[in-house]
């Protein structure tokens, strides 16, 4: 395989990664919208679309393995390809957490919420932005943007602590709200994990460019 063909296939890899990133961002957005509006059909759609995200992961995996098999890549090229394999694993797990949130949404579909949903959608938006920036950093090989993604995790962690404190206060004062409050803590935990996975992507981007795997979480 000539360098030209190799670069073209790398470009295809980037295109498919961006596509998977968009699918994952949409899953986060729809999961939170379904939660806010108690939209059963949208929650089910997110659960159904998880198969398409899994299929996209497998497609990218095949592209990566073909690139390695057809040509012995240079060290820096191998880092780019192996990073893509790491990234898709984290993205697939983020989509799984969107599905986890939708399963809770379906369970709470006929309940009146014991708290206004303000910080949970904010957490989701921050996690979604982190995914977007992490994929952008990978394609552009932008170390500073990747570091910015990792630094964003602190804001998500702060929101998680705030939500946990608020929900715990509600539970203390209303024993009938305990089950729903536990669900809201789980949702916040899933969003915190999404941000952790986006941070992982940022760390792998830095590795793909520098050859050094830094733990910035």
C-alpha cells in the first residue's frame, strides 16, 4: 500500500470516528431530553439506536485492523490507529450510559419528579461537549484541546457532588422519595462516567501525538 492510499484510509477512519462521535452525542442529548420530558418513545429510540452505535464501533475496528494488516505502519501511524481502537471503546461505553439513563426514564415515566432537572441536563451538556472536543482533538492532533477536555472533567465532578448533596437532602425529608432519588443519583453517576470516558479519549489523543500516556483525570 502506498503512503497516499494509507493516508486516504486514515482519512476514512477519521470520517467514521466523527460519525460515531455524532451518534454518541445525539444519544446523550436524546437521553436527557427524554428524561426531562418523560418521553417514552424517545427513550425507546435511544435504546434501539444503541445497536447502530455498536455496529459503527465494529466498522471502525475493521478499518483499524485492515490498516495494520496491509502495511506495517510507522510508530506514529500505529499510535494513531491504536488510539482509534481505544477511543471507540470509550465512545461505545458512553452510548451504553445513555441507554442506562433511558432505562431509568422508562421506569420513572409515570412518576412526578421530586426535584427540578437543572444540574442533570447541565452535566449532560458538558459531557456531550467533552466528547465533541475530544474527537475534534484526535482528528486535528491537537494536544492543547485534548488537555482542555481533561480539565473540563472537574466541572462535571463538581455538579455530581452538588446533585448528590441535593438529592440526599430530599431523601432525608421525604422517605417516599427515596427510590426516585436513588435513580437520580444513578443518572448523575452515569453522566460522571461519560465525562470520565471523554477524559480517557483526551488522554489517548495526547498519547497518539506525543507517545506519552498521561493520566489527567
